[in-house]
C-alpha cells in the first residue's frame, strides 16, 4: 500500500514561499511546523507498519495532525 505524503508543502503548495519565510522568522510557526512534521513521520511509520501501533493510536495521531495543520493554515492565511 502506498502512503500519501502530508508534508506541509505538499498540502499547501501555494504557500511554499510563505512557509519558508515563517519558518525562518516566526518561532511559534517553526515549533508547530516541526511538531507537524515529526507527527507526520510517526504516522507514516505506523501506516507502513515500521512502528506497530493500534488503530486507535494511529487515528488519534491523525486527529492531532489535523489540528496542527489547521493552526498552521490559519497562520499561513493571516494577512501581514
């Protein structure tokens, strides 16, 4: 089974430059960005069965990733 990539640039390609700018200038964005990507790697390992996990654990991680993604999107979409 192929695992879909959920890194932020794949999710929001239209914000590529803004993602880079915020990563380098906004410490809160950078913290959420790093947390999002660490969680995404963890989920991909669960989906690829590299890291064994219960379905409930995987689903909770996906919900947590969705909340992070929403917060990051709000920050990306905010008017400067």
